[in-house]
C-alpha cells in the first residue's frame, strides 16, 4: 500500500515558512527600534519604554484566546488575512503617533492583528508536518522565526539610524501585507481538519479546549522569553551606554549560530528527547547573559551573541515540538496558541520587570538577573522531570501490586 503521509518539504511547508519569516520580520524590525525611538522622541523613562513591548505582548495574548473562538465561526483564511491587514496597516501609521498614548494604542491594535496571524500560520504548518518528523519539521519552520528575530532587529536599527523611523514603518508594513498575495498565488492553505471531520460526521470533544500537559513546557518557554525581552528591549540602549556603535552585530552573530543549531537540535529531540537539548542549551544562555553583563568591547558582545544563538535557537523549537507532540492534531491550534502566549507573557513580564531593575541599578545588573532566570529554568525542568519519573514509578508499582 502506498504511503500517503505528507512530505516535509512540500510547497505548502516552504510557503508557510516564508510567510512566517515575513510576519516575524515585521515584528522584529520595529520591536528592537521602538525603545530608542520612544526614549529619544518622547523623552520617556525605562519603565515607559518597557510598556511599548509589554502592552503589545498582552494584546497579542488576549487576541490568541479570541482567535481560538473565532476559528469556530470564521474561515481560517478570512481571519488570517484580517489579522495581517490590521498588523500591516497599524505598522504603517506608527509614525503618525504624536503622543505616547496614541503610540501605545496603536501597539495594542498591532498586538491584536499579530496575535491572530501568529496563531494561525504555525497551526497550518503543524498540520502538514509528519508526526514522526515533528521535531525536525518545527526546527526548520522555526528557522523563519529565529532568523527574523536575529536579523530583524539589526535591519530595524540600521534603517532607523540611516533613513528614519518613518521609512522603517513603511518597510514593516510591506513585509506584513505581502504575505496575503504570496499565500493566494501559491494556494498553500491546507484543508481545515474540522471541515473534514464535519464531512465524516465527527466532532471535536469540547473538553479538548485545554491540556494540562502543556503547562510545564509553557512555563519553561516563559522563563526563556524573559531573557529575550532584556536583549530586545534594552540592548540598543546598553550599546549607547557602552559607546558601542555596532551593537546591532549582536543580532547578526546570533543568527549565525541559530541557523547552525536549529536543524541539529530538531534531530536530537526526535531521537533522544527534550532533555538532551534543553539542559546544555540553557547553560549556553546563562553563559551568554553573564558575558553580556561584563561586556566592554564589541568582541565580547559577539561572543555573547554566538552563545545566545546556540542556546535560544535550540530551546525554542524544542519546546514547541514538545508541546505539539503532547497533544493530538485537533489540539495543535491550542498548543501553538499556548506556546506563543507563553513567549509573549515572558516578553511582556520580562520587559516590565527588567525595566524596573535597570532603572534601579544598571543594564549590567539587569543582564545578570536574566541569567538567574535561566538558572530557574534548569531547576524547574529538573524538578518536573523528577516528579514525572516518580509518578511513573508509583503508577508502575500500583499496577504490579494489582497484578500480584
């Protein structure tokens, strides 16, 4: 009998991966530049600057919960295109904001559009990846996100420095809106499994709306995202404090190791499990934050970037693939939503918390605190693994007693 399982490198997989890159490029080009723009244009303090990041993230979290409900009533393509239009248009009018309140309102609207789009695209991808290659598939797909997170800030900082924030807004708007014709021309939208279930007379069980197995990896992803919020929100300001003109190189060298580690970490996860990836990768992030806190030259900044790329680039796709492995296909939308919500929660909470720390101390101490969050990451992971192992042994013992 011929195997009808979908190939990993299908046309839809390639197109959706490219669209994900454009979506996150739109986010990252401006997200890294906003702190400097807000501080210089509105003379804001560090806590106000962190609100630009945290309000967007909270808005995105709320929109993902709404997306799960709206998907039951609205076709996925309509909802996705609506989200892209909201995100793209809002990006284009950032430059028109003349007060901090109007800018924060636009950030909330952008979060709604981005939250919708960033929930639907990964869900579409997870439905076409063979389950036995989930780690590898998410690893390659995650390159789109990681590359955008790495080169986007560098592009954003350079464009703003040489062409201004207005040009950057238009560039970001173009990146988001071009996704719509790309998807329409390539016809890469996979069939909705719920429509197929309805055709066969099946229905999804209402109790599948939440899966408690996802809590542990979501908590770990939140802790990781706190470190990223510190890099994203304050590294440009940290570079100004240290008089490092090429601080954007952090994101370039970060991208280099992410490209190298993504495919490798996916295969390791598929063959040996998440523990073989998460522990050594988290140690790399800790080392990166410590080196960053002691940085006095561009060379130390590059070393920190290389280590951060190794750690962050391995951890994020592993956690996402782990969460998708824990649930059936019908719950992939919920798992992806929880993954990205935990990312945004870490970014939002981290931006506020680290903003307070930096205002009370300095950026060097703030990055040392970021390293402490990754120490907590390891502790939480090891405790969770011990509890799970203990639970399995207890269950096995009870089954043995029953047989006896």
